[in-house]
């Protein structure tokens, strides 16, 4: 029995998903909206990047479905009590990785701790040895001889499973596209393999298969090995890195959701009305840009932290407390990052308001609000969309930087920034602990690289000058 838990960030994340899906159905009705997206999915790099972003998004959505488990009923207990820990569907899929904690540091695929400890043997003699891990390689009797063969065997099993998945995916695509193209399965398969279609399906299948291989590799290795080692308190680094995906996505998406209304509304108003409205809005974003962003964010986050410390009764669980700080960080980043897009939209609106169709609408007495919504906004959407996609990667990196300087997300929240902040001291110790930094860097680098490559394709497809 479980009790669903809806955090503030969960609600906003699924609201954003609903908006994206609704826009997708809306765009299907109009050719001028469908055409740019067809151009996007015709590029191999864009398709590969989109698959990677989808993989990260699905992982973040699974980690946004939270609940609390029911505690065992005691004698005479009438009301069901629930655990104080809030877990997600992703935690259930990851299984026991979250609970397989060691004593302290251990290297990737190690069977012993990273540092020596003094132990007393059966004869009462003290020895300095590397103690055996509780979970990492515990299924092996002779780790020195069996470790390489066990890792190779499990990796081979994951490769075979991924290969079977790729074949099944290839056959399924051939069946579905064969009906659409009115061709046989064999002919469709040859067209797919030789890339004789508008969409690079071969790139899609290879990218999906690689990601599935990584998932299956983790599924085969993680239950018995610490793939990325453990941290100072013995927690699995791979688990922490995967759980940090949601934090990066929340920072990148919810900040955009908060920023857009300010940027779009004020940018169009400044460019269309001009006069004192333009002066006030320019003064507003010029003043906001004059304030150092890090200092403003630090002051706001610390004020929020003081409020939460003085009102602990408002939070039923620690997850709700950490979630509120994450939401507040998104709010502050959104308030401080709308100025650049607002300036771009103001300049474009100043140009659009002088065009013939806008002047004709004014001459016929069309209200200003209708002109802004029906004539100006559709012609500004390519700028909005390009800016949103490009700013996403910058916001993900901003979280890492802010957490590094201590004004980011709550210390109890798993994030790449907190992992990098912890690795600052680990890299300075002797012997050096490098795997936490490598894990956080690898996952964050892949997400940011995919977002940047996809943003390039979106910019080329939606920019009218690039299309010409």
C-alpha cells in the first residue's frame, strides 16, 4: 500500500509536459508549424540528440512520480502509518542499488574498500588490510580470479540483449513504415538500412540501441557491482548520478516556464506600445541586469532558507522541504534570466509593428490585444523557441555552478552540482577519489551536448533567414 505524494516541482513538470503535448497536437493542424519540425528530424545529429534528450526526460519523469510506502501494521493499530521517506517510481526500478551502502569509499568495480583499516584476525593479531565490501562483488568467492570473467560475462549478456532489442525494433519499424509506404517488409527494411527516407531511421535505431545497451549493462552489473564506486558515506555513485537527472531537468525546464511569461509579454509590450511603456520596461530590465546575478540568487536563497528553518511545521517530510528550495531556486533563476529574451523580442516587435499587415490591422480598428496575439506573437515564436532550447543547457550548468558555491539546491537533494562540490575535497585527498567527479561530469556533459546540438538544428529550421 502506498500514499501518492505530489510535490510542487512534480506538478509543474507534468504541467509543462501537458503544454508540450498540447502544442504538438495543435501544430499538427498547420503546415507552417509542421514544416520546421520535419526539417529538424531530417538531420542525423538532431535525431540522435533528440533520442538522448528523450531518454533523460523519461528518466526525470519516472523520478517525478513520488509516493510513501505504508509501514507494517502493529498489534492494535487502526490507522495506516506511512514511512517518512519519499521515494519515486525510478527508485523502485533501480531496486536495491539505493540501499546497498558500504562503509566508505570504494573504487569502481572494486571488491574492497579504498582505504586500509586495522582489523584483528582470529589469532588476535592486528593487520592493516583493505576490508571486503558488503555488496560489491560479494557473490564471488575469489574476486581476484573471478572478477574480470564475471564483468565480461554480464557485459556480454547485456550486449546480446541489446542486439536482440535492435533486431526487434528494426522489424517493428519495417512493419509500420511498410504499411505507410505501401511496400513489402523486405523492401522497407532495405530502404531503412540504406537511409533512403527523409528521416534518418538508421541513426534513430543505432542511438536507441546504444542507450538500451547502457540500460541493460547497468541492470546486469549494478545489482552486484558498484559501477561508479561509492562516496564518502558508502552510497552508490551511479545511483546518485541517475537521481541527479531530475534536478538538472527541473532547473532547465521550470526556469523556462517561469521566464517565458515575463519575456514574451513585456518584450511585445515594449516594442509595440513604445513611449512611456517602453521606457519603463527598459528601465526595469536594465536595472535587473545591473545587479550581480549570483549575489541576488544567494540573498534570495538564504532568505528562503531562514524562513524554512523558522517554520519547520510546514513540511511533513524532508523531501517537501528540499523541493520547496528547488522550486524557489527555479523562480529566482527565471526572474533573473528573462531580460535577454525580452530585449530580443522588443527589437523584433519594433520591426514587425511597421509592416503593412500590422498597419492595415490598425487602420481597420482591430484591438491592440488581438494584433499582439494573432499577428505579432506567431512571428516571434521562432525567436522564443530558439532561445528556450539554447538557454536550457546554460541553466543546467548554472545549477552546477550555484551548488558549487553553496547557494544552489538543498544539500540533501541529489544533483550534479552537489556531487561536483563534494568532489572538490575528494580530488585533493591522497589517494585521490576521482570517480564521483567523472560520473557527474559524464552525465551532465552528455545532456548539455545533446541539448546544444539539438538547439543548433532547431535554430536552423525555425529561423526564416536560414530556411531561405
